[in-house]
C-alpha cells in the first residue's frame, strides 16, 4: 500500500495538484463498509471532490466500482486510473472477475479456519497452564 501511495502522490505532484486528500483502506475488495470507501461516498455526496485518482480499478472495489464511477460522473468528478489496461476482451474480464471471487472467498474460508485453530490452541494452552498450576 505504501508503494501505491507514493505512486499516487508523485502523479498528483506531476500534474500540479497540491490539495490532495488520501483515503486508504486495508481489507477485502468486497467489503462495502470500509471507512475510506464510506468517506469517499460521503465526500462525493457533499460535492467535496474534483477528481478521484486511483492506481487500479479493483483497488477501489473488487466489484461495484462502476457505481462509484457513476456517482463521480453525476457529481462531475474526474476519474483517473493510472494502471488502466488496454482494451480488455469481455471474456478475459469475466474470467478475471471469477478468479477474484474465488480468491476472496478462499481467503475468507482459510481465515475462518485459522481463527478456529487459534481459539483451539488458546483453549489447549489454558488447560495446560491449569494442569501445571494444579500439580
């Protein structure tokens, strides 16, 4: 994320845009309740943004970024995507979307397993400490 931030700041500097406001989130591209995303929507509603600059389309949202772009268009906000791919065939875009969905849900599944395992380890650790204390 730090590298992306440096790229964005450098680009804005080159364009002569001094008054920038950085919004950043860490989390799933399918989470629509991220603080930065909600702040962006709020700022769009209040007409506080002239332009939106992002490194990649899927850095905004994995799916649904078109909705944010529509809000930008309605509010006359210029959108700049630095790493916009050249004309992508619809089939490739569809395959990329499917792979993204699989990646996100796989990560969630493994994350749940990891949390369950951590809880089990903590229970075992606590039980072990209790046995040691009682002997």
